[in-house]
C-alpha cells in the first residue's frame, strides 16, 4: 500500500517541477499615487456617446511622458469626443519616481440607468489593472428651440415626449 502512495505522490509531483508561478512572469500594473478625477465629456454625455478608448502610456520617472491611442474611434458614433479627454486625464497620472515603462489602459464610458432632470457626477471605477470605467446617468434632453405647442393636433401643454416630437417632425431643433 505504501508503494502505491509513493508512486501516486511522485506522479503528482513530477508535473509541478519546471513550472513557475513567479510574480515576475505576469507584469503587474504600477501603483497609481495620484491623478485628476476623470470626467464624462459633457458633449458625449449629452448625446449618449459610449465606448472604449484604449491608450498605451509611457511612464518615465513616475510621470506619463507619452500616450498613444490604440483603439479605432467609431467616427459615426462620435467616439472621437472620448479620446481627447481620456488622453488629457491620463497625463495627470503620477506614480512613484522609480516607475518607468509602458502599459495599456482601457477607459470605458457607459451611460446607464433612468433619465434624470439635471446632470450628476459620473461614477468612476479604477481597477487594480489601472483600467477606468466611467458610468453616467442619462439626462433628459432639453431643447430651447423646441415648442411642443407646435405639434399638429395638440393643445398647449399636451403631453408628448421630446423625442416623439422630433421623430414626428413636429418639433424643429
């Protein structure tokens, strides 16, 4: 019986030799010591632009010295409005003075929840991987040139949604 246990132990141990689980095998993200709070760009938020911006950041002596946007912006979807604020925010990041290197950061912009009357602060999540998620609540649209009273067949103060008025062509933006 002892012989079988020895052989079983040996078979289980052999595959473990030569394998390493060293922390150096997987590069860890540097520890962020300071940064400006990222904001959801107001124009992007107003027209519900969402998306992901992927940026390669080069850090020298704890400061971001170079950025390169790797993601391809969907111009038709307006994602270019997300790129510039992302890069500007990334340039505010500060690490320990001995941090030098290059890493990739993903900024994800989302709009989620029920519409609200007035804008509120977006929720910002920073993951240990240094990926950033910015989630804003949608704001009910306001259109100073819209007149719901101009909708054919409606009385002043009639209840019609802003979007429905535009869809019907009754409200001129």
